[in-house]
C-alpha cells in the first residue's frame, strides 16, 4: 500500500485548508482596510461621493484584493503541502535540450 502524500492525506489536507481559511480571514480584514483607505482618499479628492461610486469602489477594491490574495494563498497551499512535487511532467521527454 502506498503512503498518502500531500493533500491526499486527510490530516495534512485539514491542516492546510484550516491555514488557508485563517489567511483568507485576515486578508478579508486587510481588504476592508484597503477599501476604507480608498474611500477616504476619494472623499478627500472629490468631496461627497455618490452612492453608486461608493458601492463600485467597495466591490472593485475588495474583490480585486481578495482575488489576488486567494490565488497567491492557493499557490502557497499547493507548494507548502508538497502537492506540486506530485505532478508528472509528461512533456519533459519531448522537449529537446539545446547543448
């Protein structure tokens, strides 16, 4: 019987996903801080902001922040658990090496 590796092992997977959720929770707070800073600077520069601009700023800044954070956290999750090492590169034998 082969030993389970990386995210195939339930204990490693549970630990990794708990860490991922913890990182995302902290980053959601960081995103909210970025939204507040963006709204502050927009208000300082433009004065009173229309409600549609406030909603668009909140959604745009927070979702962009969370998308970047989520993708980066998933790459660290994949690398940190050894999941990347399990990938087989089937094309490596097909590419000629230039000497």
